[in-house]
């Protein structure tokens, strides 16, 4: 029997690296994991609508480094550069309230810009959600997004899948559109995947996005 595997975990250690990078001393794993979960939940809520694709966490004995990848870094950093400092202070306060940040450990926040947002599945998913929440016709949103993504030179295939009460219909249904090819079973295929949801007045609509950006061979990785 075949099983549906998450395209990210399917390529871990081959093309993808872990999004949380740390080793825990004995008895500290649950505490470190709680910090990860809290940081991700806080940032996802706080940075909603700011086109964040990834939140990575690196940790050593002296510091916790949080790397936020976004296509709009200016919105997070702010005009005077005080936006990221405020965000870091808020995050520190949340962790200290839960007693998850030891005194000697420093908290760092890095903002990384994504140069090509149309080839990033999470950002494309956010763009689709933005269109749906503005009450635009879902078929038009999906069609225009497929064309915008395929116009990118890096992209060789894209698939967008919607599920829920589309167009405000009484019964929920699914809509699936695809351009190009998506080889999910090929390990060297660089397939980016994201799952987001649009919160509508009559319920939520789930959005799944697959983007195929060509094959990566060992010589390319080097």
C-alpha cells in the first residue's frame, strides 16, 4: 500500500535540513521542545499576513537564535529598525513568563529575505489566502496564481488544492489545479510544500501548495 508522505520530511537529510537544530542534555528535551513550540506559535500569530515562509531555531549553551524567512523584511524590521527589537522584547517576555529562558542564555532574532517569493510554497499559499479573504472568486485567484508562479524561471511545476465551502456554498468541496509536473517520489526533486488556511465568515478553507523547482544533484549541492 502507498502512503502519503509530507514532501519536506520525505527529503530530510537529502535536500532539506531540520528546522530546529539543537541537541539536548539529559532531561532537557521536553523543556527545549516547549520553547520551540511556544516560539513558533507566538511568531505565527504575531506575524500573520506578513508573508513569513519559515521559522528556524538554532540553539547552543549560550544563545537561542531564531531565523525568520520572509519576502517582506521591511514590514517586520520597521522604518527605524525598531520593529525587530520590539518583537524580540515581546518574545523574551513570553518565554520569561513561562520560565523557559535561563538567565545566561541570550535570545537572538535574524530576519532573512526571500528573493523569489513566487517560488516559495508558503508565500504562494499566503497570497491565495489573501485573495480568498478579500472575497475574490476562488477560480480566478487560483488561475492567476498558477500563471504568476509558472512565469518564474526556477519553477517547473505547481499544484494548488483548495478544500472547504468554496464560494460560500452550503456543501464543502475541493478544487485542484496543476501546471507543469510534480514528481513527489523522486528524492532529488526539489519540491516545496505548504499548507495554510483562509478564515472565512462561513468556515475555513484549506489551501495546499506544491512547487517543483527542478532536480538537485550532488554537484549542485557542493
